[in-house]
């Protein structure tokens, strides 16, 4: 899908991005991205076309890219790191490779809870991790909160992926932030004792397992269900059609959410262009593109989301400051280990 701008808007946007970053619009910017190429390249090409800044893209696994920037040291060509999960952005911060930035456009577009308090990283898209359920076996009225999933009534009915996955680590970190260590350990133990099978596979596999009757509910990121529903593969579509989304904790803290985000690298030689690119990625058109292409939510308030997301209904998101997910990551890993979450 293309990002569409009317011609005058194109010109004004180009002018804005060039002037606001005081950058000669003939610079270049090097992006290291843990997002797959098809989930970032169309936006980068659009930025290149608007500003004349040439964008070089290197994609790879999140931890590998982080290690690469660390080992390249001050000679690293990286200007921007784009990666998934506030927990990972925090790892980059701890590795001392990020440069804090602060501009009105970034501050006004990205709500406070979706960016680092010191400007080291900014959320670019929002992802929700709700409860998914078998439409034919589960009455959504029996679902309520993440907390409730640790009760004995759900024994043998829950699927989710392993504890080495950062999505679950961040979810447990959010539990720690809200309830403290003692409660979270008891909750995690209860949840693990309700697993239908040892954790295996990714989020899509949990949705497939619900459809196949191996478990009644799963905890998974909602965009995976969107991708399956929009898949060319009829088996994926049919599996996804058997699964409903339930937005938990609507009477209290809200659904657990996380972000994909971007950060300027401390050793960047193209800082102004890097900042201009970050600003572009939180512009309305770019924000809407995420919602339509990857079934994620815009971080920027007021941006229209896609048709599928609208059909899933609005939900209250947890308002926790997401940098806490990074700060509490090692505690979360420890809790999951104690609870024997494989
Ligand atoms: Fe994912």
C-alpha cells in the first residue's frame, strides 16, 4: 500500500521536514531496522521522495542489530535504530548507544507514556496484547482480566508462547508495575498451571491452537489475528475466523499495550536528518499506514485507524509509562523463571 499525500500537502510536508530539522535536504540517513523490510521501506521511500534525503536501510534481528551498533562503536554508520518492544529500546538505552532528542513535533505527536522520559526513544506504532478466545466454546462474559486467567477455572485451557519472548516478558513487567513482585509471582504461577501445553511457537501458533481446539484462550498480539484474517492462505483465514478478541481489564487499568519505536544513535553523523525522519514517521499519513498495513494502532492520538481495527472496537489501553517495561524486564524474567514458565 502506498502512503498518499495530495500534491500541495507533499510540497508543504517536504518544506516542513527540511526546515524544522534545519537540514539541507540532500543529506543521507542510515536506518538499522528490526522491522521487516515491507513494514518500513515504503515509508522510508516516501521520506526520501519528500525530502531528497537518501535513506539506506539495513534490516536484521533486533538483538543482532543492537550488538552490531555496539561493536561498530563510534564508527557505526547507524543514524536510527527502529525496533520492536519498549523492553528492547530500553536495552539499547542501557547499552549507551542512544542520543536523547526533543522536538515539539515528536513531543506533540507521541504521548508521554509511549516515549522515553528523557527523549532517548519514541514509540512509532502501538500494539495490543489482548485475550483471544474460541468463539464456539468460550462465552466472552466469562472473560474479564489478565488477573482472572490465573484462577483454577482455566486449568488446561490457556496457550501462550515461551518466556524467552519479550512480548510476554513485557506483559509480566506490566503486571509487576501494577501489582508488585509477590502478587505477580503468584499470578504467573497460576497462569502457568493453567497452560494447555508447554509454550511453543509464536503468537500465530497460539491463535491456530485455539482454532484447532488445543486451548480455549490465548494471549497474543492483535495484529497477528489481523494478518491471518487478511491472509491469502485460506487455512489461516479459516483458523482466524474461529477466534474472537476480548479486550481485558476495561473496568480497571486497560489492555496491555506495547510499541515499535525509533531512536537516534549517539554516534550519528546525520542527526538532523535522523530527527526529521523520526518526525516523519509520527506524521498522520505514516501513522495511518501502520494501522492499515500491519494492523497496528497509531501512537498519535486522533489518527484514523484501519477498517479491521474499527471493527474490533475501541478499547481502553493501559496508561502505564512504557519505559517501565524495560526497567522491570530483568525482574519479569526472574519471576517467569521462578514460576517455571518455559
Ligand atoms: Fe510480532
